[in-house]
């Protein structure tokens, strides 16, 4: 269950000019997965992240699933170090931290103990979990195992998962057991189509979403969209909500702090329906 600090009524902060975003889900490492294939392309993506207002990004190459046996923790840490060195040499003001986008797998607890897969920011507080698109998998049995290790699950892009879009109520039990939802910035802008856009706003307006991230892969079809998503969420749900899901909670993930939940979700839903 969520801690009392997470359940308490949170006064949503107003954001200040010159927003600095933290991106907890970004495929920016060269040559590891379906992100940039070369260092130059990785640098171009990082420059685009900076232009979008991102100052800290967690590199989250895919682990398990079709990348099972690839991108071990040591390789990811080394790739992050190499990218950070190149960013420093080119005076690009972006801090990159190690992490992973991990396909759901019953071996996750044991692989974490063996240091074969990574938590976000390598902090052993939050883990980013991706569900398969083809079928529904209930992650409920995994959550207590992670909790016993002091780790909470963040479910990536539920709005882009056809199985969850058809049964969005399936996430309720997960959220009651210290899981969180992260949607993609481009989804609220309609860039994955109208069905995904509607699902993103449903999850947001019902107060289920705690985090927004870019899930950027390149500088063409999968670009970062944090600043535009922040603007759109501000327009529909208020600047305080946008600040919480786009700025405050992502920053809390990096620091290993409690994620805050959105209060008054019923009122948010009414706003979106207008």
C-alpha cells in the first residue's frame, strides 16, 4: 500500500519560468536497442532533449523480452559513462543516469539481486516495467516481491497498451499496491493516434498517472515532447498538475523520494469531459 505521505492531500505547486524537466524514460544510448544507432545520433537526440527543457535523463535501454541476454547492467553503466563523457566534451548540459525499460518477467526479483537488470537512476527504489502489447498480464503477484526489496514498479505507457486500453480498471489494484503509471508525452498530443490520446487523458484525468516521460528514441519519429505535453496538460488540468507529473515526480524518482499522487481526481475528470 502507499505510504501516508503519498496518500495525504498534496498542495500542487505552481511552476516557475524556465522549467527544467527530468526524463525518466529515454532511449538515448547508442547501439544498444532500438534507439540511436551511433554516438553522433545519440548526441543529436541529447541536444534535442536539452532544447525541450530536459536537464536530467535516465537512459532506459530495453532489458528482457526480445532483448533477453542483452544490455546487462555493466554494459548499460559503461554506455552511460561514455555518453556523459562525450556530452561533457561537447559542452552539452545534460545529465544522463543509468536505468532500463524492463519487459515484465517472473525472474525480475532474482535478476535484480544478481545485478543483471537495472532500477531507475540505479537507485534501487523504482523499476520501469513494460507490458507486452499482444496480451494482458496481471503484474499483481510481482508487486509484493518488489516491495519486500524496497522497490516500487512504474508501468510504462499504459495508454499505448491495447489490452489495458480495453480494461483500464485493471490498473486499480496495482496502484493500491505501490505501483505507478507513466504515460508518454507524445500520447497526450495525439501523436500515437486518437485511441491512445483518449486513453492517456482517461488515465490522467482519473488521477492514476504520476509521471510523464518522453520515451524518445530518435530525432525523427520518436522525438521528446515534454514542453508541449506540459503546456497541454496545463491547459486542460491546470499548471499544478502538469508540474507534478512532468517536473516534481520525475525529479523525485531520481532522488529516490516518495512519488506524490494527484488529489481531487474526480474534479479533474469533470474538467476533461467539458
